[in-house]
C-alpha cells in the first residue's frame, strides 16, 4: 500500500493480522460486512506512524494529506460564524 508521508509516497507492507478483543471484534476500526479495506488502511497508517496509539488525537487534515498527497485546509466553524455575522 502507498501512503504519502512528508510529501513522499512510501510503500507500507502489512500482514492480515488485526488486534482484536478476545473472541470478538477488532479493537480499533471495524467494517460493515466482509469489507477489509478499512482495517488494512488503518493498519498501514498505524505502521507508518509507529503504532495504533500514535494515531489517537490526530488532526483529520493531516490524515487526508497523508492519504491523498493533496494539500488540505482546516475550516473552523467558529470562524465561519464570525464571517457570516460580518455581512
């Protein structure tokens, strides 16, 4: 799988083992039905960052940048309200 990290596309090799609760569902993300892409993508992203726990409290715009390689922008809703009141 390729992920863009720090402006460079890197290959991340993963296996198909996922951390799960005993006799239950995966600990982190889950999918609906038989879809595995969510778990595979999350595992590759966690490996690139060092661990699943390194992904906690991250910023969505950073993840979008890493997954797409495209520039991202953060819009805060409080700022939009201020702009709307200015008109």
